[in-house]
């Protein structure tokens, strides 16, 4: 797809699709519950559809009609042996969380996904799950999928994770549902806590204390009604677009602002961005409408405990930094190298192609931003490496880049945001 610099400001309202992390978990926890779970505002992106398909293959009836997902849960012991290989597509969340569940089942399952999934590290879940008694084999002996999981009886452990990863934490807690004795995970920094909050709503006993979560095994989970909040990771592209395109004034409705996910708002404000939160709701997963207006940005330093709260937003933050005056340093973010693509390398290459001074480091990037009025980014051919967040970040960059930007594999946005390009266009059309 080809993009041109916009010649107008962005105006109007937008509602982004449901949160990806919460959508995945609604399917999984609904499947393990007794009775019906109904989900509204579910993200109909390819990743979450992979989760639905996996649980259908495990014998769970899931309806997807008229914007409502209905899961006919069968309880903790209701899954059945899948007929073929479970295909997790591009989804790290599906692959890692389902592994925690499969590790405890009385059957064997094989799972794998696309080329990107087959390169992503699975040792981080194989190690703790094996300590619990799981038998998981990386079939190519490279610590990646395909994984052969021979379900086994598990025992509770207290695991100290080296990485702040909600996928690792959640895989262990889900295995802990079936273990003998309590299971705890301590992370170096708190990662997103949707599993803890949602499992509690479904009826599990979960204690949390700073960066430790502890689960009591064998709860009786009961089906729930879940309305998924808008995904702040998707809202991030509109936050950036509103801040970067001169004259813009946009309202992003019903965005999840869980404090373990809201780092983009803090960083945008630290860079001089005008964002206000309206219509806040603080019951369950907190939500707000975000009002964003054009703001000249300046550089900042991003590192430490805030990193897990904005890990998926770092590509679009790097775009903001490229159009902000002064230097932005992103550090403590080595996890970027093992996402859907190596997001440090891919951002450095593509932003350099647009004329930005950027260097990649072991755990982040150093970006020398320029005043966009005097030294605008230049249109370029962008290689997104089939990574949805890279494609969306550069579609936003194209709005302020001189000339034409081309993103050949732009279709990968369907992983998390199928309607992204038309939503972005709708804001220029409403001026
Ligand atoms: C996710 C956790 C994060 C995030 C991913 C979704 C989740 O990954 O990057 O997009 O739903 O638990 P890690 O847990 O690997 O940091």
C-alpha cells in the first residue's frame, strides 16, 4: 500500500477495537469455566481468531455471531484431545498461554504457528513448566515451536522469572490451576495483570503482592459476561497521529487504561503531548476517552519499570521521537528483539530510510529527533517484516513524511487491527 503526506489535520472521533490481551484471555478462561461466557467488543483480529480455533479443536463450542462471542465452557477438566496440530498463527499469547493449560491435560498435543512464531523463544515457558513436572519438547530442538506437549500431573512451584513477561507469568498461573499445591510467580517488574484480574472474576483465588502473583489450584471457574475495553496498544497509533499532525484534534473513545498498560500516555505527556482523560470508569478494567491535540514534541528518556507498560508501543514511540526536538533514549527494552520481528533492528532500518538519525543498542535505541517543520521525515519503502505494529507505526509516520511512503506487506495489520487503514483515513475525511 502507498501513502502520501497528509495535507490536512486529523479531526473527529474514533473507537478502536477490543483489547487483544483481554480478548485472548476471555476465550481461554471461558473455555475452562462451567457454563456460558458471553464476550462483547471481542477483537476479531487474526491472533484472537487463532485462539478461538485452538479451543474449538480442543472440543469447546464457541459461537461468533452478530458481534457476540459465546463460549460453552466445560470446566477445568472439559478439554479433549485435539485431532490435529494446533495452529497458533502469529500469536505469542496463544502459544505461550495455551502451553500452560496443555501441560496439565490428560492427553498429548502438538502446537505450532507461522514463520515468526517458530523463531520466538519458548524456553522461557518450557523451563518453568518443566519444573512443575510438564513434559514439553521443542521438536526442532531450538527452544521454539513446534512444541510437543505430553500432559502430566503438575506440582506447584515458586518461580522467579528473569523477564517481565505477562505471557510467561500467565502460562505458569494457568498450569497452576491444575497443580498440586499453590503456584507463585515473581517478576523483576510487574507486567500486564489481566490474567490475575480476570481469573479472579471467573472465580479463581489469586493473591498478588507487588510483583508476585500466587494461585490456589482447582478453583471452580464460572462463565462470565465480559465487555472488552478498547485496546490502548491500538489507540497508541491515533495518539501519535493526533500529536504529530499539525492542527489535529481527536477523541479516542473507550480505551483501556489499566496502569500496567498506560505507559504510552505517560511518555506522550513527558514529550510535551496534550492528552486528557475524559469519562473515566474505574470499576473492573479501567477505561477512559482520550482527547488528543497536536503538540510540538521534545525528546525524553524511557527505561526501567515503565517498559513493560508500553512494550508494544515502542515502535510508534520511536516514530514520535523521530519527529520530536532533541534526543530520545529507549533503554531496558531488550525484549523488543524477540517480538513479532526484531523491533530494534527493524525500527532502525526503516527510520534511517526515512532520514532519521537513529542507532540501535543492546536494549533499545537512541533517536536524534529533528524539528519536523524544518527537517521533515522523508517518504521511503518500509519493510514491515510482516509485523503489524511496524506497519501501523509507519502508516502514521507517512502522514508527516515528505513524498510517498510504501509499505508492501501492509496487510499484516489484520493480526490486531483489521480496519486500521480505513479508521486512520476516516479522521482526515472528517475535517
Ligand atoms: C501480551 C504480553 C506481552 C505483549 C504481547 C501480549 C499478553 O508479551 O508484548 O503483545 O497478552 O500477555 P510478553 O509477555 O512476552 O512481554
